[in-house]
């Protein structure tokens, strides 16, 4: 058996081959020469590679040729990330050595469809933020000239036409025309992404389950499922909470244990969507509303929202794990399947 550490880049790979007897061989291949690397692989080989932008493609190239591929979480593999000797050869060697001891922190490779939906949702989120900045600029231009306006009015085509019809000076008119043109393009992009998000989200396993929870719509369900992937990858709802980054940091020294702010690891869009859905769900669920008010009275609104989101994520976890579909979520009545 050989343990193979791969330092993967956009144009090359540095590979460390480590035998069970401890013999090392290090080679570098261009990505165009990936066929040469594949040709030398054996079915008994184990390969370790860090999770990067092209890792999924690389794994697809070699997974049928070797016995095992370990995708490494770079944030947890501090030996490489914080090494003072940061070279491609050193990184590949460290991956091979830790692989031989079975000490590598594995990262998940979600299903291709979930990954695509997640990428689409994050692109939509960027466009929405861009639109918000353009709306703010348009509103500021109106206000600076004493023209009353509301930010929300610029989200419609009618509002954009009204902005163009204002009596702007020549220089400002050019600015407004460019902003309106960009907003129209962004709006069209968001509309197209929404359509694809709805279509792709409907194919994700668990969509029917999540939309049966009052407070989660089709778009939010698609985003949450694209972040979660296969719920069976998480052995408990606490593990899922950690993946979403809504668990507190814990500092443990001797007999002292301190809990800090949430870790905020994982997908920011996933956390935002989860919080938004939880706040809507509590309006319909007396159980969630009571839980939120109880925490709010003791610890304040901010911490109550995070606690509510964590509680709601537990509901999502159990719903997916048990394949529940609700007929009446507020009263926890399951539909007949």
C-alpha cells in the first residue's frame, strides 16, 4: 500500500508517494499531464488532498483508480495551514504522513446537484447585495437634491422609470442612467437565478419535507438543503449546528470552561436563511414562540434569536432524518404518506 499526499493547484500538483516502509518519492505534474499521474495509480493506494476550488474535479479523475480518497478540511489541518515551512513539497509530504497514521480531518464532498444549487444561491445573494448598494446610491442622489423617495420604490420597474424622468443635471443623468441600467440587468439575473433555484431545489432530496414546515418556503428549503447535503453525514443535531456555525466557542483550561460567541463557521448564507426561517416559524408555532420569549427574558433578544435558530435547526435535522412531512406543523401533525 502507498499513501499519497497531493498538493493541488490550479495548474499543477505536487505529489508525495509514501510506502508502508517509509520510503518517499516526490514528483510534480502539470494538470495537463493528469493522465500520466493517473496511469501510475494502484487500486491499493490511498490519496489525500486538501479541499479547494478544483478538488471535486480532481477526485472525479482518480476515485475509480485507487482504494480511498480523503478530502482534507484545510481549516482543521493546522499543520499545513500554519506551517512555517510552507512549500508544495512539505504540504504533500505532511498529507501523506498524516494519511498513513489516519489522522487527517476529512471534509465532505456533497452531491454535485447540491453543490451546484449552493453555488447558484450564493451568486444570487451577491446580486441582491449589489442591488441594495445601487438602490442606496439612487436614494442618496434623490435625497441630495431634495427629492423625496423611498428605497423600496426603486425595486420596481415603475420606480426606475420615475427616477429616469427626474430633471437631473447632465452629469448626474448619466450616473442615474448607468445605475438604472445596472439594476435592470441585476433584476433580470436574479429572476433567472430564482427560476433555476426553484427548479433545481425541487429535485433535492428533502425539499418536500422542509417546505411542509411552516416558515420555510421553496427557495429557503433549496438553500438549506444545498448547505446540509446528505443529513446522514451528521450523527447528531449538535454536529449539524457546529457545521452551520451557530454553536458557542468553548475555551477549556484546567478546570475552567468558558463559552463565547458563536463560531460562525460554515455558510453565512445558510445561517442567515436559517435565522430568517426560524423568526417566521415562531409566529406560527406556540412552542417556538414560548421558547424564544423565555430565552429573551433571561438573556436578551440577540441571544434568543440564535438559540431559536439552533432549536429550529434541530427540528430541521429530525424532520430530514425521520423523513417527516407535516400536515399541520404548528400542532406537529404528520401527513399520511
